[in-house]
């Protein structure tokens, strides 16, 4: 019995060693759980790195987001890091008084004008400051060619930030030919000047070319009875009858401006029909327009006509086509006026009918509207007057019986 025990122990040890060998890990058989954990860890590190890169390169505007990862690569239970976007501010410059030039309503740069001619320059400006412009603000001349500019022109009303306003100034052209430029700014209630531009310190200006080489190609006032005058209901006689409730048109010698000064030019007074929003309209015969022709006139209410409030309108028609509006101007009795200077070159070669209309802006009470010196001005020297050549008349011969 003693001789068999060692063999039993040896066999038992062999079995134990074989079973233990089966549980040892093999280099050819990776642990699936360990592999998946490694993939999770690697993907999470990659996403974290991408999120950090996004946080470093993202911008608040003008940025195109990167293409998102496919759904199959997302990891369950993983929350992507939120990038920390940089914070930017764009604080605008703040100024109390600051203007922006919108456009020249009348007389754009280089406009041609006659000698010693009254005209109204109008700028359209926008209030881009933070303070309202009140009636204590004014337009003032600062340097250059004054052209008889007044010391100051008060604003017509309050202009709040963001609003625009048309600011007129009455001027008179110099008596000599040449190019003239006058500079203007605004003045606030404290007497401080300001203007346009990035520093609110730049002037705006009027720039005209004075030339005496022009002549009147057509005089609307002198030929006013060539027009058909109409009030929307009936045609009116010409000359009209002053005080006619149907409306009337009359020629004036040396018409006055609203401030009482003589204009030096004849005028055409046009009074609309006595009705709410009544009107009067003069339709002129066709005029052939040439290159460089301009329509010129000063429009205002008759002097000493407080309460006058009208709309002047200029239209044209070619053949029997539709009426086309050139412009309209709302004028009230306030001591100011509009100077019209309209380039007609786009109509050159056409036979054009011009229509002068005045509307009552509401009630027609005291709506005495005057076109001062309405004309078509043509560049160059006037043509020589036609010469008269007498024609010989044949006398019948007589025979003596």
C-alpha cells in the first residue's frame, strides 16, 4: 500500500496543473471587455480634444460650424464638452450732436446758375447723434463763398435721433462767372458747431458754377396764355379774373419773394379753385428740348399771404402719353422759398408738353402761389433776332388809251 501512494500524488498534481493551465490568459485571445474599454477611452479623449479645439477657434460671427460626427460614432452616456466662446463687444461711438449727409435736394455739385440769381440750396441730413435737434439749432455759414448767405437759419422743427430733415438756405449767385463753393455746419443751442463725418466735424457745402452764357429758350410766365388752364371741372379763361372762385392765373411784373424783396423777375400767380384740396393746372404746348436745357423757377407764396399752404408740381407729357411727374414741392408762408433747377437733358430731341400745377394743401384760403421767372434756360449765346426782309410788290402796268 505504501508503494502506490507516490503515484497517486503525482497523478493528482498533474490534473491540478492541467486545470490551472486552462485558466491562464493567452496572448492570442484578447479580452473583449478590455478592448471595448480602450475604444471608449480613446474616443472620449478624441472628442474632448475636438471640443477643446472648437473652444479655441470658434468666433461669434461669420463662423461655419464643422461637419458633425456621424451618429454611429456617438458614445452612449457621453456628454460632449461645451466650448467656451470668447465674448466680443462692439460699442458704437456715442456723440450728442452728429449729422449724416443724405443727399443734395437741390443744386447738386457743379450745378450751372446765372449771374446774380437768387436760389435755394437744400441739404437732406440725418440726425445720427444721441440728442434731438430743436428749433434752437441752426444752419450757419463757416467759410468759402458766402453768396449772400444769412447769418443763421433756424431748423424748421425738432429732429429726433434717426430722423432726417431738409434744411434750406436762400442764396444769391455772384455777379462774375466762375466756380463757387460755400461751407456750412450746424450749430447747437449752446453755440457749438458740428457737422458730418466720423468726427462730426466736417462741413457740407454748396458748389455751383456761375455762367452768363445762357438764354431763355421759353418763358412760361410771358407765354402763360399759350397754356390751357384747368381746375379739374372746367377750363378757365386767360388772363384770369382776380378773385375768381374757380381759380385763376395772372402775370406779375417783378414778383416779390416771401420776405418782401423784389425778385427782379416776372412771375406767374396761380390760385387753385376755392375748394378743399382744389387745384389749378396749366398745360403748355410742346417745346422741343435740347441738350443742356434746364427748367428754372423760384416757387413761393405771395408776400403777405399768411396761411398760404400749397403744393407746386411739375409734370411733362410726350405726345399723348401718360403724365410723368418731375417733382413736387410743399410750400407754406414762412419767409422761405424753393429755387428749382432741373436738368432736362434726358428729354433732348423730344417735343415735350410741360404741366404746371398748384394744389391747395387742405383749405384754399389765401393760397396765392407764385412761379417766379419760370423758364427753360439754354446754354450758349442767344440766337440773333430774325431779320425782316421786305418783299417787293409787283405793280400792274397800266396802258394809256
